[in-house]
C-alpha cells in the first residue's frame, strides 16, 4: 500500500454514505438519510430497494454471504452467515437479498447469556438492522450491524441499551438547549476509544496454557528488567511490530475505522492504537472490529495479541480510555469552553451536569467497568483507583467556585511556554495541566473515562455515562423551569441552579494525585464509594436508585437489569474458576515436574561427585536441593488449599454468594499459590522449564 492510495482504499469495504448516495435512487437515499439523521424508524417500503443496492455492491466486492452482526452479552460479536444464492426452477441459482432479510434476522436466543430472561426452550430471538451504523464486508461476508432482542422485546445485547441511552441524552440535552433558545434537532454522544494491547511471539504464546486459556499469565517471576527505565514508552517501534501496525492500519482503514495514533506504551511489548471520534454506537461497533482485527492480523505475523487488562504482573496493564463528548446536529461541541469559559454559561451548565451525573451515579460508572480482569488493574500504578472522581483542572475549578459563591472570577492570563532555548518556538501554554491518575478527567473539550479495561466492550461505560448525564440534565431543566415559573428570569434561574448543583456535588472533584493514600482517606471523608472488587460493585446494580434511573429513561427494565446482574456474577465466577483450575493444571503438568526433575539432577550430581571423591564439598547443590524441596512442598500445600476452596464454591447456592466467595477465599488462595510457584521459577535453568518466562515473552520482539 502506498501513501497515495490511502484515500482510495479508506472505507472501500463499507456501504457508507458515499456508496449509498451513488447506488440508491435519489428519493430513497434522501429518505434513508432523513431516517438516520432524525433517529426515526426505517420505512419498510425502502428496505427492498436498499437491500438490492447493498447486495449488488457487496457482490462486486467479492462477498458471497451476509450476516446480521450483533453484540450479545458474551462481550464478543456474533454472526450467522447465509449465502446470497436462491435456487431457480431450472436447477440453477440466482443471487438474492430481500428487504426483510436486511432489517430482520432470527438467531437462536437461548444459546446466548440471558441472565434468566429466556429459558432454554424459549429459543426465538430477533436481530434488527441499526441503519445508523454502516454495513461492511469482512472475510467475504456482508456484515449488517444489528441490535439483538428476545421474542418479548427484552435486550439480549449491548447495542440496544446503548441506543436507548443515546435517545435519552438526546431528549434531555435538546430540552436544555431549547431553554437556552438554541435551535437544535439532535444531540449525539461521541466517542473515541483508545485501545491498549500487548504483542508476544505466537510460538511462545502457544507454550503457555495460562495465556491460551485465560489471556493472562497466572505464573511468572519478574524478569531482571521491566519498565523501570521508561525506555519503551513512545520509543522506536520495532520492525516486526511496525509491519503488524502497517497491516492493521490498512485493514481498519478499509473498514472505515479512522485509526489515527499508534505508539509504544509503558510496558515492554505493550502498544496503543487510537481512532478519531465518531458517534458512540458506531465507535462501539468499530472498537469491536478493532479488537477482532488486531488478533487476526497478529496471527498473520506469527504474533499473539493480548487484550487482557493485566497479562503480566509487575508491569503496566492495558486499559481502554473512553473519550466522551456531546455534539449537536449543528456541529457545536457542548463541552468546548470557548475562549472565555466563565462567560460561556451554556458550557458551564453541561459541565456541571456531568459533575452531578458522576457524583450521583459513581456506583454505575464503577459497575460499568467491573470485571475479574480489571480488578487486577484498577488502583495499580498505571490505572486510576476504584474510587470515582473528576479532574477539572485549576481554571475550571476556580470558575465553578466563583459561580457557587457568586463572586468575581479573576481570569488567568495565558502565558508563553518557555523552554530556555531561543530557537524553539514560543506558544501559549494551556491554563491547566493533565492528570493521568484521574478516573474521569476533563481534557479540553471532552471527558476521558480511564477506568474501562482493554478487553471489554465500551458499550457499558457509555450506557452508564449517557443515562447518568440524562438524569442530571433532566433534574437541572426541572429546576430552571420551576424557578422561572416562580418569577425568576432565565439567567438568574440558571445561575441559582448552578450554585445549588455545584455546592451539592463538588465533593466528586479532585485535581490531585489519585494514587496517594491521602486521597483514599480524603475520599472516605467525602463519602465517596471505594468499590475495590467486582462482586462489591455489581451487587449495587439493581439497587432501588439504579432501577428507578434506568426505568425512568427506558434504558433497561427491571428484568433486564436483574438479568445483567446475573450475567456479571456468572462471568466473574466462571473466569475465576477457569483461572483456578488452570493454575492447578500448570503446577501439575509444568512447574512441579520441572522442579522435581531439577532436584533429581542435582541429587544425582551430588552422588556422582561423592562417588569419585567421597569428601567432595557439594554445598551449592545441597543448598539448592533444600530450597527446591521446601518450595515444592509449600507449592503442593497451596495447591491443596486452592483445590479445597474451588470445591467449596460448588456447595453455595446463589451466584452472588459464589462470586463473593471467589473473591474472598479463592482469589487469596490463587495469589498464595502464585507466590510459591514464582519463587521456584528463578531456581530452574531455562533448559528445564517447559514454558517461556517473562524475559522471553516481554522481550522476544526486541
């Protein structure tokens, strides 16, 4: 691929706006465009015309099949392929694709997680085309992005509630803007999801049962060098990785994903890819495509792409920074402060709405990123803690303080950046530094939610943000309208509402070091939640407050909330169970045999030496034999303890009890077993070990 043909290949495998405009009759195109822009239901009369054009385009691109591409509660995507061929009376075939096939599919709903919404015998489910997310071709198959619901209409996927939450925030944001006299028809949440990942040699990956079964290393002593020197971060990209990135870019560009920024991350073999912002549901679809494509392209380069939040102990884990913003159909970014934020009262209202939303619903934001994998990362030195807070920076904080106290704000002067080197360019510094330890940070014209884990769908955090901000805007609009009804003019009503809201919710704002123990203590004094583990967090999902919130805005029904709670408990339990039994398997098949084999070799060495020279000193060998014997005995005891705890979970009834037992009993037993095994690994020579160490895994691409 040459630079000159990038514009030609970009989006070439997407039935995007330009393809629709070219291939659809003008009236059909305008009607479809209006459907997308206004958020209306698709007229079924248009479906056949659109389907025929889409099929002809796909066949020209080499597609032979189509599929409704959806996102069930597995966290991955799902697809069932049907060919375009239909038999004719003369024994031949023709290529057909109807409007009905475009807008509706019928996969088996009983085989996907439903959290009790569907019984096994209740198999019918429906996929429905999401026309706001363009169809695309992947592996010679036309993929039609769809929502997935049960026969009764309950959401069985991640897209349906995301679309509902987008409708909720559109309604409440336009309502607020209309109070300002702003003529807008639609407000859309936008998203840019930065994706972190690790690359390791595929042949080494295949030798690690823990990586194959769980996506992370369950054992592994720290190598002599990790990321202490900070030499990998933004460092020169290795040739093998560069080739992977080049192919990945091309694949994603063909799929219409604006893959923009790529670089080495902090840990050895860790990297990041960031796309350009787009509409939240499209960005969610594209992030799923990005993760799938990363794994596929990595395999072509004899690499394995690791998307687990913490694949290696002792170095940074991987997150997925969720950059969230709000834009109107007129092109206005509602979170852009402008040249003078203190005078931009509309901006201050939307900023304050986010502050209120995060404070009121800090539990939901934490729940939205709660997984067994992310528990290893949150609170570590490379990720924000489990305590949710907002970073605004000094300037915005001082403006809000001035509003709260009805005081005059002394505007900060923009100062020149001075490097002390005359030849370097001079420019105006930003008024506020960045805070990379904050879970929810304002970054100039958007908020960056830094808690989501690398492997997870971004649908959940954006459902939570959209719904929480919808609630805040609704309450604030109610307040303004009530104050105006009592005789206040609009401006005074808004300012009074802002003062009340800031005073009630400023506790969530913290501009300091989120890693410091002082902040943990301070957060407790402020009454903020510290939900350190997944079971602690998710038990709050179906609280009275959260059920009322989701039902108020039609995002989830009570039944849908409880189904998701069941699925989250079950996913946590299953993840921990797989990891626990994989640890026992690796000890039995790898670590213990290796340790015993080396102990045998050392023992035979001692006997051989003393057979020749009876008084020969063998202190080194005997000392090593003693260390290994003590360590293997300890590891054996830890295995017995872990197995007992795993068996004990089978005696518990409820999924909530099981999840909490795994956290409080199984997880510590796993940590104890790892500690004992990791003491053995450095004692063994590389030729004895049957699996690659951290030194090989993390530095094999150098």
